[in-house]
C-alpha cells in the first residue's frame, strides 16, 4: 500500500457505520496483510471513533452500560462515570471494547447536586423515548471549567436484517452564566446493506436555547434547572424526530417514487398471473415471454 496507508485506514475506522467497527477492522486486516502492524499505529483513530460515537461498555460486574467521550476523559485512556462514581481504563488499541481497572472516582465540582438531578431527569427521558439508551452527565473539566455536558446514545443493531443505527445527542450549558442557555448537537446514523449499501448520516445543531430558570443554587434550584434543561432537550428531540419522519415520507412519496417506472413501456400494468401469455418486441421480432 502507499505510504499514506495509515491515513487511509484511519479514515475507514473513523467512518465505520454503527455496530460495524469489528467488520471494518476485519476487512482492513485482509487488505493490509503486508503491513501487519498497521492497525497498531492508528490508535488515535480508534480513540476518536470511540469518543465521537459515544461507545458504550459495561463495567466489570455490572449489567449497565457506561459511555466514552472526550468530556468524561481523565487522560491516558481513563474515563469516569458520574452515576456510578467510578473511573475505568479503556484500551482503544485492542479494539476489544472492554473496561478494566475500575476505581472509585468523584468529580471535584461544586455542582454535585445539579449533576445528580440532571442524571435522574436524563435517565427518565431516555427510558421513555429510546430503546437501549445510555446516558451520562459530565462535570466541568479543566478545558471547560464552567460547562456541564449531557450525553445520550441509543444503538439499535439488527445485522440479521442487514441494518444498524445510532442516535447521539450532546448538550452543553454553564449553570453560572447569564443568561442561561443550552446548546449542542444531535446526530443520526443508519446503515442498510441488504443487496446494496445505503447510509443515512444527518444531524441538527442546537443553538443557545434559553433556559427560563435561575442557576443551580442548591436544592430546589438544582431540581428546577434540571427539569428545565430536560424540557428543552425533550422538545428539540421531539421536533427533530418529527422533521425526520416528514423527510422520510417525502422521500418515499416523492424522490424514491420518481426513481421507479410507474408503468412498463407498453403503458399498461402487468398482470403477473398472465405473464406466460405476454408477448414482447425484441430486435424487431415478436417473441413469447417464458412464463
């Protein structure tokens, strides 16, 4: 392969469809048999994929998923989960999608009560609207000292039916800012690959939605602010899902229907139960259609 093979393989990895990273890796190995160590050299691509896609893993001894993102990263392959109050290691290079070395961890933040309220509200929202959803609320970090981040990811994999899909939404707000606003992004990725290869990747920017309560000052203020944040999240996600449904309906009734021939060249509908008796013109001669 050319000298820029690592960049090309990194692009394949970062663009892997939902639930199909292992398949992409297997194909890459077949294509790079002459460079057996190539995958070991693109750990940053695996890390970017896992953090961008909000990859989910189970902590040892737990049946509940936690997620990985750049916002709950502690560096050196360690991440934390505020709900479980645990940190864990994740080896991107092995691609085994397993957490290890679990340790107690509590973020050092003045917003503990607000984060707890947000976790409860976000978990309730996810359970009501998404199958198999995983959520997280990330405390302010040194790189974003005043920002709380909310994540929601819902994966639906159906390889037996040749499709996989993922919903991701991420929101940010600063509880000490004035005015209080919520921003973020929703991403939808669906891949259908039976006798073909069709993929939908779309998204929506959420820009500075006004939060109509005072900042988290403890107790009732925290609960009120969490409720207002989730009210905005629920509204914007409902609106986007309705927008997607309208778009799919328009495609089905408009663009996709336009791609199909409404009638055969005879301008008459085919009566399939009588197809054995039809005749067609071929190279200027009439020939019977084999039934």
